[in-house]
């Protein structure tokens, strides 16, 4: 395992981070793992040197934190781990049980700590940017959580660059604790964060951790999986022809290499010059092994071109563009991956 400082702070994390959206209760979504199914995955991640675990109160409506918390307290030394959880999306009933008001944030951190069975999290993160709450109110609450010791650091996720700039301006003006980490979506099929967000984070000293390196399972190229067939977000974000063409290119590169497609897609992400850490949402120990192998899977120029040639600009993926994103067209293949060469290899 490789370890890095997250951005310019002193916190050291493994370059792979265990994502836990698939752990909790099947009552939430059919592809969720219960506690008995989740424990071997968490154990295998820890045995492979992963010390970074990502959660959110939203996952399984709180049951995700409960499941992961119990497993960690049973099999690991909590102080050796870096735990992050997120706040914002609805959990429970009531008008104030969502968003980033002071009321919701203060109640949510206590509820998350209770579910996790710990008295602090290492990073407490906004799950998105709440346009309905003044950022001064939100960040005053986040700063108070750090000062109280309930979180060692704070972070952010899934927003535009100007929104992050507004948060940093608020911190500078008021002397608040600054976010140390931006968690964003990046993969071969979605690269819009390369334009402004990643360069801005590098300039401002924030770490960059990436979720959905497999485009919510699409780039595993297992099109008949329960996740790919039932996850609404996969269909909403990655059902366009360009995304499917990217998946086909991932499959071609993997076939030539003799490795799983997921390993190739993850190798593209983890070797990206702007990325500190990559989240791994695994359904099996083999998928964790694939991500570990991706750390040492350099890609050739031809392979990178094949993985990237289908990509064309698209709208940002966030809460404000759902159902409005544009369709995309791809560029033709060339060189080693031109259609004639692929057909010749398949015949051989």
C-alpha cells in the first residue's frame, strides 16, 4: 500500500479508501451488503493496508454507519484508522433533517458518532453544497465541530469550483478551519473535474479523493450485475452512448492486458496526476485485490488514448443537473485499438 499526506495537511492516508455505500441494509437498496457480508470486505481492506474509510449518514439511512462502526470496533484499532463521514442528504423525517443548517449539522454529527461508536471522526464532510443555507452559517457550525474535538478535520464533496472558492473565502475572512479534502467524481467516462476543480484544489492545498472510479459499476463491464441493472444513478449518469463506448474501450484494453476491466479503469484514476486517493466500493475481496493491483498498473500511451478517445465534454454531474445533461459523441479509434486491429485479434 502507498500512503500520502492528504493535500497539504499532516494527515497520512492510504491511496485507496474503502467506500461503504454498499454496506448497511438491503431495505435501502437491493445491492447493499448486511453486516455479515460487509465484515470480510472491511477485514480484507485493512489487511491490505487500507487505513482510510469513507462513510455518510445517508447510506442506508444511518444503518451503514452502524454496520461499519460495529465491525471496526470488533476487528480494528480505531485510532489507527482515518474515518470520514458526510452530512447533508435527507435522513429521517422532518423539514430540517437535511441540508447544512446549523441545526441539522449539530444534530447529525452527534448521531453519526453514536452510530459509529466513536467519540470523533477524522474528517467531517459536506455531502454537497447547500444553496439554501448561508455558507457563513454552515461553516461556523463545521468550525465549532472541529473546535469541540468531534472532528479532527473538515472536508467537502460534489460542488462547483466557485462554491468551493466561496467556502475558502469564508474561512479566510472568519478564521475558520479550512477543508482539507475535496471528494469528487472522476473516471474515464466523467472527467469534467479536470477543467477547474482539480487544478484549483492543487493550488489551494486541498487533497483530492475520487469516488466512482468505475462509473458506478459501468466500467467493470459486467452489464448484467445487480448494481448495473438496479442502480438508478448509473442509468441517470452513465446511460449515454459515449459512456458505453468508454466501457467498451476499457474492455478492449483489459482484454489485451489479460486483467479485469475494473483494474484498468482504476489504474487510469489512481495514476491521474491530480488524484491523492481513490475510493473502492467492493462487492468481493477480489475487487479489493483488483484496486490494489491498479496501484502498480502503468498505462502505455496507446492504452491511454484508447481509454480517453471517446470522451467528450458534458454537463457537470451534481444535484442541479439531473435529467438535463447533454448526449455525447465519441472520436474514432486509431492505432493499436482501431476497429480492424480489434477484429483481427478477436478472430485470432
